[in-house]
C-alpha cells in the first residue's frame, strides 16, 4: 500500500467522493476484518467492526492527523472498536466466549510451497492451536507484526502502550509459540 495514494483517497473522501470511499473500502476492508477477528474471534462481530471503522473514516476523515501512516490510523480505530465490542459482549452475554475458530489459511505466507498437503494442513492446525493459546495482547502484537507488517513503534502508538511493552509482549509471544509448537510437533497435543 502506498501512503501517498492513501492520503489522496482521504482527501477525496473529505470532499465527499463515494468513489474514493469505495476504493478505500476495497483497500482496507480485509485488513480491518482480519485484525478485528484476531481480537474478537467471532466473524459476525469482526464484520460489524469493519462497518463501524469504515463509517468513521467516511464521517470523520479529518481525524487523521498525519502522525502515523493511514494504515496504522485505521488499525488504531479498529483496535478501539474491537475493544468496545469485547466490553459490550461481556456486559450483555455474561462473559460468553465464542467457539469460532480462526481460519489462518489466508494468512499463509506467499510463496510457501509445501509438497505434502497433509503436512501443510497439520502445520496450519498446529499454528492455529498455538495462536489460540496466546493471550489477546500477545495475539495482537504477533498479528500486527507478521500479518500487517507494522513496526514496533507503530504498534505501540496504535495500542497506546510504551515501545518496551510491545517488545516484551513479542518476546513472550514468540517464546510461548515456540514452546507450544515444540510440544505439538513432539506429539504432546492430540491433533485429531
């Protein structure tokens, strides 16, 4: 994504261009959805967040101040909207936890060529299982770093935490993932 293109789109959205908003939607809807789904683990709630975030962009494009990239700004809005949904769900659903499973197939790195589809399916299942064991804070930094390719300073700004906190969360998340993956690949987790 090109920051210059994003800035032009925001300028056009400020002028009321529905075409620009449509292009912005096409550029960011999937990114917003994947990030919201990581936090909420519920496709319906994640879709709701997509709508709320893009409505806010349409109604308040001037809230972008240029202190970060447009992508970081959008993901910051997404983070706040997702936290609002979590709080609302806790109040209204008495701490109900969704049993939805995150589909990581869309997050497999481009060019990842494994000849054995069974090995790939097992690896995805192992990674999905280990990601589920992480806390929300740890899942967020992993997602933002590896899937959204944000820098640690951008993540710190987006989440409203010190840079050191992001680095510490990532260190712990990597250790937890490595330990979990080591256990599951040694057969200490039933895969079937």
